[in-house]
C-alpha cells in the first residue's frame, strides 16, 4: 500500500527504517501512479472518441489530463521533498557509516534505499514535468546534485551510468549531436570524431533502474586488498549500453592495458567531452555541463583506487572538454569561470598525488 507523505518522509529520514520494503513503498507512492495513468491517457488518445476506455481505479483518477494535473499538484512537491531530503541524508550517511557498528549488508541496504528512492523521485518529477509548475532546469539541477552525492560516496559504477543518461538528456534538450564513433590513439594521445549521433525530437528520459551490484565498488564497504578489489570489480552492465559510441583503437594498445581497462574505456570514453555549442548562453545550462563533466572526472579517478588515472589526459584531449566549457563560461561570467578552473586544478593536483602514491604500491 502507499504511504502518507508524513510517514514516507519520516521513514526515509530514519536510517533504521531504510530497507527494500520502504523503497518499494516509495515507488508505489510517487512513481507508479504516474506511469500507469499516463499510459492510460496515451492509449486512450489512440482509440476512437466513442470508445472511451474504462480505467481501473488509480491514484490519478481515470487518467484524464485534468485528473493528472490535480494529482501532480500533490505528488510533485512530495517527490521534490523526497529527493532533497535524501540528498541531505546522503551527506551525513558517509560519516555515519564510518562510525557505524551495523553489518556491511545493513549499511548497503540503507545506502541503496536512499539512492533508489531518490531516483524514483526524480523519475516521477520528469514524468510530471508537462503538468507541473517546476522552473526550467529544476529537475536537471536536482539530478546533478544527486549524482554528485553518489560520487562523494565512491559509488562510481552507478554514478557513471547515471552520468551517461544525464549527458544524453542534456544533449537532447539542446539538440546537440553526440559522437557516434570515436577513434582513440593511445600512442599520440588523441581522440577524434569520425561520425556524430543525431537526435529524435523527443527528449531522452532521465528514468533509471534500481541500484545493482555497486556494493563492490565502494572501498568503505570492502575489507579486501586493493589487488583483490581490482580483480573482483567489473564494469557495470547497463540496459543503455547502446548510448555509448563505437570506439576504435588505432596505433595499437599498450601491452599493459588489461581487457577490463579496455572495456572501461570503450564504455565511458565519450563521457569526458560534450560538443561545444557557443550558442548556449544560459549560465545554468553551462554549469550543468561542467558539473556533469567534473563528476565524470571524479568518478573515473575513483575507479578501483585510481587504477585508470593514467588514461585521463588522453580522454580529456578532445574538443568540448571541461576547459573548453570553462572558456565558454568566461565570456559570460569570468569570476564563475575562474572558480570552475580552480576546481579542476585542485582535483587534478589531488589526483596527481594519488597517482604517485598508487605507483609506489
């Protein structure tokens, strides 16, 4: 059964109540009603006017637009409160689990509950967007903030998958063509475009699936050695694998590159850049692009304690990288652009230090 808003929010705030049952209840409360009744509305529009379907009882009435709008007024604020509250909880979760005496299984259950219910909420908000009064880019800003919290937690597998979908979504909003085929030269350190992906007129959905086997990607949850961690962790599978462009290696591959490293590069190389469109003059959109790119960089540097850092210079060596978008922002706001430059510099400095320590192991 569905939960009342008060019970739902108070349960999510209490880590002791965060479990699979609560995740399912949140999904039933804020996501499934919209999915089922909007499906009915779409189906009804395809039928003859006199053959009006008899809708089953649902939280959104009979699937009529006016009924949907009425219920969206109730569900949209709740969904936004869920994700914002969860983002705040995820800030505290990292410190809480460090001092917690709970089992790894329990800690992971709590973590997955907070993450999954957050994405149920953002997916519901996306579904409600045509009927809600949300401001432009409100949902995208919230999703970007949420992904940042995944990176903070070391959930690089889930973060990279969400970043892939988020990148595609931003490109579809701005009608930007993404690369369909990339050629990576590890010898010269270049990444070139051979083809480009085109878009349908419909925006790509930010809907997402529940957390998978990302437990093994979090070093705080594992007690095994770095070597064992590398052997055990594999690139996450995704139903959206087709969103990655075909990547062709030229000039040969280093003998030190493992098949796992090759697969990671094949899957995520395109995320490091976003084709620069100088016609985009909305600061909020530019900042969303920069935030997504920085989260990609942070996630990549965090994969298996930094084992893939050695490829980052090559992956960033392509038009549309973080620096290019910072330069574009500078034409509108020099102060803000400088802050973004400084953010990248600080992170790369920490990464260089981390890489040096890793090389000594």
